[in-house]
C-alpha cells in the first residue's frame, strides 16, 4: 500500500510536467488554449509547471539516494 501511495505522489508531478511541456509546445505553434488569455501567459505557466514537476521528482530521488548513501560528498547533508 505504501508503494502505491508513493507512486501516486510521483505521478502527479510527472503529469504536471508533461502538461507544462504541452503548453510550451502549443505556444510555439501559436495555439492558444481556452483558459489562458495570452500566449506569453500560457508559455510562462508551462515553464513553471515543467520546472516544478521535474524539481519535485529530482528532489525525491535525491532524498531517497541520500538515505541509501548513494550520493557523492558534495550532495551529502552536513
């Protein structure tokens, strides 16, 4: 059950990052989606979603590897 919850927690930022990439792609092809009033706002939110989603996933992996001791000294907690 714990692994399922962890999978769902990682799935949400992954979907958010994928949606952010889709928003940026649609902006490059000048396709304005419904809830966004301008292309620049659509691209900005797409970038934000992508950075937050990938950042959450990377932080999760770093935390897990710190617990296992698989990171270099530069990334160890002091």
